[in-house]
C-alpha cells in the first residue's frame, strides 16, 4: 500500500502543487450546493473546494468568501460565470479578498480578465471543451484547464469525458489539466491520472456529503437514483434552442417537454412571436435548482446530477468520501502491480 500511496502522490503531484493542497481532488462548483460549508470541508479534508458564485452579486460573493475563510485556512477557489453582467466587480471581489484561485466558466475567458487576476497572483483556470480551445486558452495565459464531459451534471457539452481525455491530454503538457464528468470512483480517477491528467474534479459524488446543505429530500433522490435517471434536457425544435442540462428525470422535466410543444404550437399558429416563445421556454427553469436544493421540491425543481449519481449510495462526510476514493485508487494500483508480476 505504501508503494501505491507514493505512486498516487507522484501521479497528481503537478495538480497538487498547483492547487496548494495534498490531494489533487477538486469539488466542482455546484450552484446552491458549493457554498461555505461544503467548500471549507473539502479543503480541510486535503482536497480543493470551489465556491459556486453563479448569479451572486458582489456583496453576496464577499460574504460567502468570508464565511469560507472563517471555516478553513486552506486554499479554495471561486467559480465565476464569464457571462455574468457584473463580472468585473466579482473579479475585484476575488482580488480584494485575496482568493488563491479563480475558475472562469460558462464561455471563453477574456484575456484581460485572466491578466487582471494573474497580475495580483491569483491562479486562473477555465474549461476546455475541445483541443482548439485548450490551446487558445493557453495562449491567453490561463494557468490550468478543466476538461468536462457530457456525463457531468448541470450544463453540459456534447462530448464524453473519455473522448475529451483522449483528444486533449496527450497534447497539453504546458499547464495542469483536470478531468471532470462522470467520475464516481477512485479507480476511474486513477485512470485519468495515468492518461496524463494532473487531477480530477468531482461534483455529484459530494452532493450527499454530510456537510452539504442540500435538502434531505434532494439527497434522498440522489441516493435512490440510477445512472440512467440522469438525462440531458431535450430540445424539440432547433428554432428554439435549449441549453443542454443533465438532471434527474422528474415531473418538471416532463412538464418542460409539454411546455415546449405548447409554445411551439402557439408560435406556429401565429398567437405569439418568436421572442416571446423563446423567453417563455428559457424562463421555465428560473429558480428551479434553488427550489430543489434548498426547499426540497424534488418534483417541480431541477435535480441537476451527473451520470455517476448511481454510484452515490449513502450520506457520508467529505473525509469519508475522499478516503474511499483514495483506497479505491490504491487498490487499483495494487491490482495492476500484482498482474505485472506474471
């Protein structure tokens, strides 16, 4: 086991050094879930927590960072959505609060935003949905990349994690690359490290952590779910685009399909214009995630979950979840060493 532990540390050494923590395991930024309690617990356990800024304003983000600082002295990051209308002020909050890392998500990170953060010593990360954007981000002086496949929960791209890893990992050596999407075991985490990843990001696995403030009904739904229950949102008409989101199927997802059909029929009948139709479709999910996570409305709320939700079997502390991941990774390494002796 000691040899396996040393090998695991060696595999994620680049990521661990970049994050400033002993374990190169990030907890993905999940709106309403990744707040001070879960983020601090993750960092205190040796991993790396990330605050989900989402739609927060400057005052709310300042408060959340300060709450997190009161619960941990370890490094943690902040995830900022690049399309946020108040992005510059949110960046200034991160600078004023001396946050160590910022993840720029939801679109291409602007060169000036990366520069503003780096000029004060903040390490920057962004998502790369393909090799071309990965290379472009590196030219923009981003410090690290995250590649996240369609198995992930929440807003997703079109390509699976395994394909992205094959496409990107062999060609990017300049910066640390973290892999995310559908990772539910230590063995899978190990495989991506062996392919060249510097670390892994997991989200769904930590939703049911004891330290997570998610409503008990929300956690119960995750624990009972199978992987096939986490489906991507369906778009009925290309004229009315729907941003793909992976979530557990419930009454709300079925009603969303019915709503799209009704609105499209009304548009085709000339009863509403295209802008009104698109806005009605887009507004359907407004507040739905908070309704599920905080209020526990698991029928009408949004149950964003990755496909590895079927591997979440019980509520555990962050420390227990991380320990299980490490034990699984080291067991896989030991098994590999056993086979290699034949």
